[in-house]
């Protein structure tokens, strides 16, 4: 699978995203390079389109190794990703980034990695590593690193924080773009953020916010992942600002990746009536030019990265080629599974139900409100349900106990309450908890929560489900984030666990993905870290009781 392709030709409707023309033609390939593109009088062949690019994704969120992510993604026409290894970097630091690069090189796929800019994301949580400005400068010099990953510390940018400014200066020194991450930032602050060198954002909630950032010179990445979805709100921007738009998934769980990837965004945009060339450029030409990617665009001398599709009205992927090697055909991957030795850091202790008890100090408590399809949460007040002087989950009003516990050192759990999960019984737990990936769990009673957590301690990372005597765990031995087995098997097992969660009352489409963002402190409003309850609007800790 990793050898260079032989000489071959394909005829069809050539989609030239550089010139903006579609014409009947023949593409000739030799040793992985396009050696000629010849116009023909006519052709009944398929549409020949540059391979699709995900402009921002955390591969780790698929729970798959890069090599396994590639096996699934090529089926949907994806040939390249702009990949932020921020998740594994928070666990393993620079060695985690090197692991991702090494593994990605073992398959015919183009992983373009960034240098994580915020490890840890905030000083208000415990991570497994620190990547400071000196580390960032060194990592940006690596040839595999194409950009500075999302600068989540936008307050640091606006306030001229020395460490943040040094990281931005390093990106400028190496001539590499800087990704943004500034949810809700608009007006003069968005302009100041952009003027500091930030060139993209994938966190826009509204058209108005996106317009402020476009006017400031930033590219907008329209995101449609497993939990966060902004496609419907933002896709109208492609009409007037097609050169400023890219498509991304950000976070994609394995069961969703089996169903589709960037091709789904293309198909939705086409069915909504947007211009074909603008849509295709958003996931080919635009990211290649912005990030200076070495991905083929069907030009003479380019790498032979392209897909074959049927008529654009349907946009079914017939075949995928990377470097002239056919890697997918008729819905089947042709990339072989790569066996990898897991790497990890895990030293959490087991807990008992008594570790989760919360003494009632008043009647009112602050509650995290999880929202379907959004990373943000709301902060609301609720009357505490008290039994024997202890605050407990209130399933009648969908107020459930949640905990986050340090997974790098034995510690006590931090506890708050969350609404939106809808469980009537049981609990779930995960070591995928952005950004520091400590253990996070939510459930209806302390026994179920502690049992779900201890399942993960036993396997040193993964996701788990508990419902009475039933318990299920999906181990994630690679950094507590990724499996080392076949991606389709991971997707099947994840889907089965997800279905069990639905059976105990959850109405969320992606409960584990949503849970993972309940510890994401850089997104407002109320979140939970291993150190306590965090108010994202004031960027400070707060208390449970009102």
C-alpha cells in the first residue's frame, strides 16, 4: 500500500479548482505525480475532483490512531487533514506529537500537524505536560508542522501576555499561520485578536460574529462535528465570501466517521443550492493556499490526490487516490490496519461513593446546562435535592451529579451538577475530557458514578457505561484517548455503548462527546475542572452554592 503508483490515466469531468472551470479531460499519473491534464471533446467518465481536506480536526477525538482515522476517512473522499495534536500533547507533551507524526506516516494519507499553542489550555486544570514558548518555537521548526494550532487564550492575546506573544512571534518567524479559537469574540476585540496575527476561527456562533472576524481579515472554518455544529448558521457566508470559507469537523467520534466526513458538508451545501465551485474550493483550494499544504489540486506536477464522484447532485464517492495510490473504492477502504505500541500516562486512584458526597450548605446550586450541538454551556440556578444532608442527583428535573478527577496523580474528585443529559438511571465516564483529559463522569447516583470511574482506572483510560449490574467499557490505551484496534470495530463498540446510554434516558445525539466538553474551560459559561467549578465568563473559579 505504501509503494508509489504506476503510470495510469483517468478520464472524466475534470474539476479545476484553480481556474474555476470544469471540462471533459484526461488526467495522467506517473509515480504519484500528475504528469499531464489534457482537455477532451467529451467524456462520459466520473467527476475528477481534488481530494477533500478537513481544515481543522483533532484526530484523537475519533478515538482512532491517525493511521486508522485515515482508513475510515478515505472512504468519504478525504485525503488530507489539518490536524491539531493538542489532545495528546496535553497528556504526553512533545513525545505525543512525535507519536502522531510517526504513526501518520505509515499510511498513504496527508496529515498536516500544528504546534499546540495552549498546553495546558489554562492554569486552572491539571494536564500531563507543559509546552512553553521555547517548546513551541522548536516544534514550529519541524518540517511536518504547518501552523500554530488554535490560540485558545484569547484573553492573553488581547492583554499582550508575554508567553502568548512569544508563541505568536515564533509563528511569524517561521512564516506559518496561526489558528484562532475565540468563541463569541466580536467587534473591536475581534479586530485586535486578528491584528495579533490570528488568521482563522472555527468557534463562531452567529453570522454577525463571523462577519466581524471576516472584516478583520480572518478565515471562517464552518464546523460540523459530533457535538458542535455550526453549518446551518454559517453556510450562507459562502455566497459573498467564498474565498474566506473552509470546512472542518473539529471533533468526530468513530461512529460518525463511519457515516461520513467532509463529504457530508459538501452534499448538504449542494442540496441547499450553493455554487458547486465555491463549495469544492472551501475544502480543497482554500485550505491548501491558507496553510501552504502539499496536497494535490489536479495541476501539472501536483501530487496525485484526487477523488472520483458521480454527478454533483448526489456527490457519491466512487474512489479515492492519495499520491497516485488507490486507497478506497466503492465504499471500502484499501488501507491496511497498522499495529502500534500504545503510549500513555495514567496514575489515577479508584474512588468510593463516599468520595462523591456533597454536604448541603444552602438550597440553591449553580448548574451547568449542556446544549445539543454546542460547546458552550449555560449557567442556571436550581433548588438542590437534599437527602440526609447531602445534595444528590435530581432525575425529575434533570439535574445530575458530575465529577472530574485528576488522572495523572491520585487526587480527590471535583464535583458539580449538570443538566441536559437526561439520565433516569446509571452513569457514564470518560478519559476524553477536553482539554487536559482527566476523568469525567456523570450519573444519577454515587455508586454508579464511582463504578464507571473505576472501570476506567482498571484499563487506564477509555469510556464506560454503568446501569445497575450491567457495565461496559471501551479501553483507549493510547494516551487514554485512542484505541489501537480496527477503526470499524471501535466504531461498532462505541455505537453499542452509545445506544445503551440512550436507553437510560439521554436525548443527546453524542452524550460522550458532549460530556467531554463539560470540562472545556475556555468555552463559556460554567465548566468543571479537576480543581473545581469554573466560570468561563469571568475566567475564575466559583462555588457550587448560590
